[in-house]
């Protein structure tokens, strides 16, 4: 393996580790929120108040649910082209400093 290949491999691992850490932190914070899992079509599945998310290919529908109902951040998981919003408790972190909001600004696209 050449030095440039090793550098690229190392950078890829570093980037993956950072993204994984941010995702895990976002899930921990979202576990504090009281909410439910929403599916396209209007069905609601209670989750015991632990975590909630709304998955849809329509970013406008997702933004409506996330910001209007749950006051949470919207981000896109690019490899799968899935619009996902995950709730967080605004009482724990200010919106601008929350891990989910940071992930929106740093890694994803916010609507």
C-alpha cells in the first residue's frame, strides 16, 4: 500500500468514526424525548416515550412533522437517500448546540 493510499484509508476511517460518534450521541439525546414513531399513512406506534422518528421520501412532510410537532432536527442519510428526523429534548441542549442540530449543519441538509 502506498503512502497516499494509506492516508486515504486512514482519513476514511477517521471520518466514519466521527460520523458514528455523532449518530450515537444524537440517539442518546433523542432517547430523552417523549414522542412516538410515525409512519407514512398516518399510523402511530407508541414507543414508550423513549424515541421517535418519522421516515419518508418527502422532505416537506418530514419537516412538517419534525419542526411543527416535535421541534426536532431534520437530516438526510445520504447513502440510502432517506429523509430522517430524530427528536431531542430541548431542555437538555440548546437547539444550536444539540448533537442532532450539529449533525444537520455539519453532515446533512436541513429543510
